[in-house]
């Protein structure tokens, strides 16, 4: 006989790392008020780890819900140059059809249609993972409904390089 109380208190971590959870984007990392990388790009992958209770049916929740949340976010960043809108060392403004990024003595001009300005301090895997996490945390009602106890988002920028951000109830 199965002890129903024991079954209803089990936790599991669901890991999502599907083909749809990826994007390619250009960026540069700012190291100081005078030092930055050249603009370059990465093929990023997003992995989500969601910890929740296993219900009596042996199911935590319908995983597709979070895939459907993350995949459009990835698509929205795909094939763009990402700019850190909250960076203390960048002044970002529009000039006609262009996005003008002032860094130290450099004026970087990019077509507006190619740029996404994110509300982050730097375009790094640690900041991107936190941005994805914050997007999931916007829907508190669904987190409660799915009994999510913990979320960890990892953003991978190639072999051997990743950053993650976590939230716990």
C-alpha cells in the first residue's frame, strides 16, 4: 500500500532545455567606464529548472506552459544586437532610424531595427539569466497554481560558459 501523505509531499525538479529555447544575438560586455569588448555574437541556450510538488497523479504540472513562456522570449531576442539599457557607462538614445550608444569617447551607431535595449546592467550570461527569471516571476498566479517552489534559469553562451539566476519561495 502507498502512503498517500508521503506521495503528496514529494518534490521534483523539472528541467526544460528544448530546441525552441535558444537564440543568437550580438552584444558587447562593458568592463569599466573605459573598457569594453568589441561587438560580437553568441548562440545562446536557455535551461529552466522548476522545482515543485509531485501531485497524486504522479505529475507536477503541464511543462508546456513554461516552454510556451520561454520560447517567445528567446525568439524576441533572436538575431538582434542586445544593449544594456541600465548600464551606468552607456548613454542610449534614438537618432532617426538609428540607435546611438555613447560609450566613453565612442559613438556606436546601429540601425534601430537591429537593436533590443534590455533593462539590464550588462549583456552577460548572469544578467540575461536574471532577465529571463524576472519574466517568469511576473505571473505569480501561475507560479502559485503550479506550486512552484524554486526556479533556476541558466543561460549558456557556448561550450563551457554559462550563468544562472535563482528564485526560491
